[in-house]
C-alpha cells in the first residue's frame, strides 16, 4: 500500500501531534481555561490527606475512653478530607475527558483533511480510517486509565458514640423532689381528690 506524499504527511503529522502520541499526561493535553486546576487540589495530595484523617478517625474511634466530641470532630475532619478528595477526582475526570475530546478532534480533523486530498485511493482511505480508529481507541484507553487512577476509597464511617453522660454538677445521685410546703416530713402527700377512690 503506497501513500501519496501529501496524504502521508498530513496523517503522520496529525497523529504524531496528538497528545497521546507524544506521551503527554492527560492533564497536560488541554490548555482550555474552563478546566481550572489551580483551585482544586492534586488527587494524590488529597488522597494522602484523606488517608491521614481517616487513620486519625480510626484511632479515636477505637479508643474506648475518647469523648464523643473528639470522635465527632475526627469524623468531621475525615468527612471534609473526603469531600476535597471527591472534588479532586472530579477535576481529574474533567481533565481526562477534555484530553479525550482534544485527541479525538485532532484525529478526526486529520482524517477529514486526508480525505479531502484529491485522488485518494481506496487503500489510502482504509489506512486513514484505521489510523483514525487507532487514535480514538488510544484516547479512550488513556481516559479509562485516568479514571482508574482516580478511583475513590470508601467514605469515612461514622464512629459509634458512647452513652451521653448526665449533666449533674454535683456528681451524686439526683435528689428526690421536696414535699409540698405544709406537709409533714415523713408523710406522703394526699391525692387531690381527698384520698377517696
């Protein structure tokens, strides 16, 4: 199968300059300002922060002497770290999607340009179509690999809280209510109907 020189140059340049062919990472494939990576944390950093917060939660939850407030505070910190991790994963997925779109658009544009050259033979069309399919398959594989790298761990589990402690400032047993005024000190108060049943 012989390619004409213009067709080979167009297809070769277009495929070689796609982000997948030059080995660019998925997040470097786009310069679109709609994907802002400065506001979202890096996934690896967010994962490390979540793992540390979740380990602290597990330590506090395993301590039987830990106060409920400490357990709730550790859970809230782990939950906050998990939300940041989720946002970082969403930002990473957005970058992977954008890289896929850029790569497929470049491959399709190269294919259209190659097909627009006059005198393209059937073999050349087949070769161009195979290159287009290979470029789209490669872009999809790169996107899927990026998705797998952004897999989220399980969300933090709420700790089991101990029983609420009484708010008795004296620390002793609660006292019985005092008898009404005017009642003798050892007698039970009379019912309101005079004791008649």
